[in-house]
C-alpha cells in the first residue's frame, strides 16, 4: 500500500459540507489556511508564551510566536522545493496544487505550536505531573481517558484547537484543509501511555483524527494510529532546525554562551571551503556579534534545508509506503548533522540548566498547581451533580464561553479546563494563580 499525492494534496476542508466552493483568484486555499491561523486569538497569544526562557525581560528572546513565524518561513522554503520536485518527477500526472506546496507547508508550520500551554515545556510537564500527583481526580476514567491528562501533550492540544475550539466552536474549528492538517500533525496517533513519548491526538479527538487520516489516505497501522503525511517530515525538520539554531542565539543574547563558544560549535562548518565568501562577514569585529550570528544562522539553516530536501527525495518511496521511522535531520550529512547534535547537547548541558531558568520552572509547578486544583475541583463539583459553590460559579464565569456545563462528563469538563489554562499567556497564568491564592494587591 502506498499513499497517493492526489489525496495528500487535497484542498477539501475539514468539517465543511459544501466542498464545491468557487476558487479565489487572489489566494489559494492553503494561503487562506495561513490567514485563518495568523488572525486567530490562539495564535496571537503565542506572543506572550515561552519558547525556552520564561518571562524574559529581553525583547530579543524568542517567544512561541516568533518561533512559529520562523518555522513557517523555513517550511515555505521546503514546501516550494518539494513542489518543484513533484512537478519535475510527476509531469504526466493530474495531481493538483503541486505549485502551492510552499503555502501548504507555511500554514502547517505556523500552526504547529498553537496548542502549547504557558511556560512552554515546563508548563506541559507541570500539567502531567499534577494529574500523576492527584490520581483521585481521574477516578472512574478509562485508561484511554486517563492518558489524555497523565501524558498531556501540546501537540494534541494543537489539533484540538484547530479542529474544535477556534472560529467555529465545536463545529470544525478553523476548518483547515485536510492537507494542512495532515502536514502539521507530526504524530498522527493517540497516546499509548508510557509507551508513547509524544502523540498528536487526545482520546477526545480520535474521530476527528480518523476523518483527517481517511480523507488523506494515510496508512493505518493500529487503532487510531496512522503513518505520517509525507510533508509532516518537512514540517518536523523545519521546526527542529529552527529551534536548535535559535536556542543558541537566545543563549548568546542572555549571556549564557559567549560568541567564541558558539563559533567553536560551528568551527568545522565555518572552516569548510564552501563558506569562504562569508568568513570575513562573521569575523569582522566592526560588526556586532548579534549580526554576525544572524549571518551564520541564515547560511547554516539554508545548508540544512538543502540536505533535508536531498534526504526527502532519497526516501520518498519509503515515506509514501509509511516505512520511514527516523526524522529527516537524523539522515542528513556531515558536518551539519554533528553540529545540530552538538547544539542539542550544549543546550541540555548549559542553556537549559541556567539558574534563572530553573528557578522560574520550579515556580511554574506552583502556578499550575493552583490553577488546576481550583479549576478541576470546580469541574468535579459541577459534573457530580453537586450544588455549585459560590467559588465554582465564579470560576465558570471566569472561563466564559468555554465554561463547564452541567451535562458535561467529568472527562469533557477537564478538557474544557485545560482548553482555558493552556490558552493562557505566561503573564495571565501567573496573574490568575496569584488571585486564586489570595495574594491580591490592594
């Protein structure tokens, strides 16, 4: 069995009943998807959500929104190259939209972090830890339902946001094209508990996942689990390359790594003959270090994209058959492969162990404990048929349109709670936790 490009590049939209709409002469369907994402409140809030360094006062540090924009730009380059490759190798086919693959990947990459909670991965870990520390809140849940909370995942929340929460609330969400949804899902399967490090769909959206997978013709390998869309390999590569490079830039900005340390990472690359025309630009002491690193970043990312595309072409048949298990950046050649691995190792050993970052991440667990304890207690009270307390009523008022309903199951109510909490910005989450703890400034 092999996936077919005719289905993989479809412009049909999720949940939309009328698929025979007129074509817009100004924007292709994938550009419309990009616009739907960029104008959404969920995307806008990424501007105040952590990428790596929580609540940084330095305006040059990446947030989730700047990271998403950079990944989208990188994804567009990969998509354009992939489209050119398909057009040259499948010239006799009737596959539509091959000239719009750049816009497709750009939209998919822009949405990839839209479900991330406040405080980045620290927030994600705090949510999982809270439910593991409070098993009484999951009493009576099935194993599949428990997994949604014990292994809560920003990638799965992203699918929930775009298919259920934004724009058409519980009626298809943003109603993006199936092609974009498939390309942005790096993990098109539900949680298997401890056996699954990452997953892209909660139990609550399993039928939405099935609909997307069937529309695209993805290869099914077990219940609610499919092989990736081929372009998901490219969106993953764009994300991996961008965050590794920008984590290093941010570390320099925060004086965790100095310029010489960073140049040591790139020594083999910079000393290569192909780099000759750029060497003086990144060693000129008259140019700010930040600008020299910007030049290095642009050149290095472009060289990585060349290699990613080469590996995409080399493994395209394996990808279409659903047999490629490794990410593309693990297959690229030297010296880029070693440099990316060294970046990752350096960040784990030095950047992620920065004292201020550790202090703030500890406080994140306290903030999430206050939020989850208060909101989940209210959810439990409402769904167990108890007369709601004054506090529970006020918490529902605070949640607004996503408020828990009396006829919700406890499972649905907890997801509504996490829709609300994961949608918070860093500052707002800290503010609400302060208010709930009674530390109010008068």
